[in-house]
């Protein structure tokens, strides 16, 4: 039996939001990494119960047993905590550190890539979820005009610490994005060096969702690195002119 206790747990507001949507997946950086460690040594974590207190302390009780089979009980506690009954403190609004963010971003691209052509579709769903969260939790209202919507997204994300500045320009079927001192740059550098086809940049995932919501889709994506400064060129295409199939998505990923 293992008890894990998190004090002033900054993931709690997100966890409560997930529970509101009847999602019991836990995407906390520590939980995700610890699950990987447990399985790597031949163990299976059975979530027994959770508890949360008024001061933002979240306690998770686990039973570690031999085995590598992935089952539902590894992600759903038998007795989940009632997050709605607890008033979360204002100190939980602090952001996570850059190293935790970078490990999550790298893990997304690394973890989804084994799915092949379907991986980009899953990451696009991640982007759609991000936009939904911003609209509901941060009360963002994205304009109908694409460049204005992307500029609102860039202001929100640069204000949140993703980069010192994010400049967007959209015209003639091309979206150009320049990041100054991007927190994602170390992750992007490693992904490109490893030849990985997926990119999990938060701005890019959310931007793809905004672009698709306006009846167009993203084609080629070209990155250019200069230290911590990053530039991106995305071509956009009319979705009505494209016929989706797995081969076409795979070809798109090859050009990323």
C-alpha cells in the first residue's frame, strides 16, 4: 500500500474540471511519470481511494501489485474524492514550473507518435479541449476573424508565460507565428533532432483548433529555430476541398 499526499496541489482546479465532464483520467505530471515507473518495474498501480481537504491537500491511496496489464482500475479510484464539496484556495492558481511543463509537452508528442496517422487527430482533439477550457474558465471570446482570434490566443498564452512575445500574421493562406524566448523551444529542439513528426506546442495545438473551426485546416508546418526564438509557418487549406483518409494524414505528418 502506498499513500501519496500533495500539498497545495496546483493540479486540483484542472482535476475538478475533468470530473465535471465525467473524466477520471489523471494527467498530473507526477502521476503520469510515476505510473510509467511502476509499470517499468513490473508493477500495476490500483487506485483505491482519494481525499481532498479545504487547504488543497490531495491524498491518493494506491495498492501496488505485480503485473503489466493496463486496466481501467489503474486510472479510476474505487472511491474518488468529491471535489465539488471543497473550496479551493486562491494559491492553487499558480502555474507549474517550466521543467514540469516541458516534460508534459515532450511526453505528449512522444506518447502519441506510436499511433501513427491517428496521432495528429488526437493532438487536434487536445487543442479543441484547450480552447473549450479557455472559453469556460478564462471567459475568452474568440473573434470570428481568424487573425484576430489567433492574436487573442497569443496574448493569452504569452501572458501565461509560454513566451515573452507571440506575434501572429495570417494572410494569403499562410499563418506566420514568431515566438520570442519560447518555453517550448527546448522541447521542439529535441523533437526535431530526434526526427519526430508530431509537435505538442500548446499555442500550435490551440491554433489548429481555431483554424479548423473556421472551415479551414492546416497543411505544411515549417519551423525555424534561433536559440530560444522560434518561427513557424503554417499553410491553411479549405477543408471542403480535402477528402480525409489515414494515408493523407500520414503524408501531412511526414512534411511536418
